[in-house]
C-alpha cells in the first residue's frame, strides 16, 4: 500500500463528524446575541432557581419537580413524554436533518438539612422510607442544573434558524442513587426516542470560580460501589471470650486487611479507594455480639480494578473468618447495594472540541482543564450502551469570585458537594451555564447550509 492509498483509507475510517466546522466558524454577532440572551434568561430564571432550591424532592419521588420541568419544556415548544423510567422527562425538538444531541439534567435532592442561611433555603421534609422523616436539600446543585437546562432549552428553541437536527432534552430522576440513567435506558430512551449522536451534561463544581467551566478528557468520574458486609460471630459473655467467636475483633482485622487491597494488590498507576464509612456492632460493655455491620464505598476507574476490589473484599472477609474459626454457616456476607455507578468516561475528542468551544465563546481564561475525581455520576451509562455514544459532562464553576479569591488567599476550604453549606452563587453561575450549554449544543448540531448536516 503506497502512502497516498494509506491516507485515503485512513480518512474513510474517521467518524463522519471529524471534519465538522469548529466553534471558530460561528460569527461573533451570533455569539454576542446568544450571550446577551443568556444574561436576560438568567435574570428571568432566578425566581425559578430559588423555587427549585426551596422545594427539593428525594430520589424516585421527583413528582412535582418532574412536572415543572415537563411544563417548561412544553412552553419552549418541545414535544414532551413523561414518566420515562420513573419520573423521567423526555423533550424533543426536531428541526430538519442533522445530528441528534441529548442534553441531560438531574432532578433529585439529598437527605440533608440545609444550613446555608439563604433566604430561599429549603425547609422541605420527606418520608425517609424507614418510618421517619428527613430534611431534603439540593446539596449537589441539581437545582442549578435544571435552571441552566431550562434556559438552554428556551434559547435553542428561539434560535432554530441557526441550527438543524434534533434536540433530546431529558430530566433524569434518581441520580443520587445511581438508578435513574439505568431506568430511563431500560424504558427505551435510545429506542423509543431518537438515538443521540452525542450526550452532554454539566455539573456544579464547588471549588471552581463562578464564570468558568472545566472540561476533563477521558475518565472524569469513578466507578462507585456501595457494599454492605455483615461479620457474623458467636456471641457470649465478655468474661468468657473463649466460649464465643468475637465478631468485633474479626471486624477490626478485616478493616485493617482491606487497606492492603489498594496498597498491595492494585497496580499503583490505577486509582482505587476502599472506604469503610460505617461500623456498628454490640449493645453493651460486657456482651460479645453475634454480628458487626460494615458499610463500604469502593471507587475506581477501570472495570478490571473494580471487579478485583469486589473479589478481594469477599476473599479477605471469608479467609479471616475461617482463620478465626468461625463456623462455615456463620461466614460473613457481602452484598453490593443497588446504589452503584459506573465510571464516566468523557470522549476525548468530544471533550477537546467542547473545551475549544467554551474558550471561543467565553474567552480562554474562562475555559479550563479539570482533573478526574473519584466522585460518581450515573450519566456515564449513556456512553456505555452498545452504540458507544460519545458523551461529555463538564464542570460549572459556582463560587462567587470574591469568595473564591478570599478562600485562595486565606487557605480556606470551600463547602463541598453534599455539604449542608453548599450554595452556588446565582450569578454569574447561571448565565455562564446557559451560555456554555447553548454553545455546546450549537457546536454539535448541524448548521443550515453546512456539510455537517
């Protein structure tokens, strides 16, 4: 094969969108018009944001939130389907031939009592599913995600003469439990509705200055498995330990042994975390209990490390129980809870493309490269189906510039996600999010008269 033939064959193997126009092709007048509209939209949607912030709903209970998103999409001209995978919402806006782009927001809040002191702070209380009640808060920024999502939908519907293709905008339930994406896919998200060429989402960043966006190439968020371990022994009196099999001593040995999974069994170049977040056993000073319960969180990026860590947990618990003389019918049990999530892998080419788009629309100083984190997001499942659709979730800065500057100068730790103190600065966060997501969608959709269609 000569060089010319090689390169021709290589070109034909490239994705059809490889030679699509880049963000630099957008006229400055359009960017200015969209940015101005985003500012107007942010001001109009501030009340919506505060309303969503003030009445969050827990995972799989997003009834009112879901309906609010559905009605807003309908007012923007989308054809809306409700109850997709629970309280999931799918809005479609078809505008001629061209790519299909999916934009996603999450809907659910967390069982956290808000302590931000904001005038619009959540006072919501919900059934905790255990016979009691719990306070509820949007401690992960989903209220900002939804408001940005609605502003983006409105602007894109108003600029239909500037793009071609299909918008699929989804409100996803139960992200905090890692269940919503799976439920929507199982309910036909990619079969009953147009299959996307790209899937996009954004997420609030608690340590990034408001007005900026961050993009991570490749692995952005981790595999996370919630694991319940029950260490079973043979209870007895504290004065006669030799007549019992002490599950507390065994649990202590097991917790220490777990630390060797990362330090001695995992390739040092492969990130992994094993956290024992809860340990409970016993009722009184002088009673050796029958069992001890552990709650673990396992984090990784690669599926191989994930599987090995789970297998190591089972091997270590069983092996130490056997060494302690625990009867076989009392060996520990290891259960993976139904709140796990797979790693989110941002398609590198798509991530690079979006970073250039954001730099062009927002300015180079407002678009940054962010590091992978070990938190979790079930958005990654949209890129793990058999179609291997390119996906990208990017970070939206939320810390008011002056507060960010003070934290940097004084070495203060900012409230993280899931904290009862986490509260995004509404501006310029909201305007930036609307501009960035609108720009990303316009970059990926077809353009009238373009070869991209």
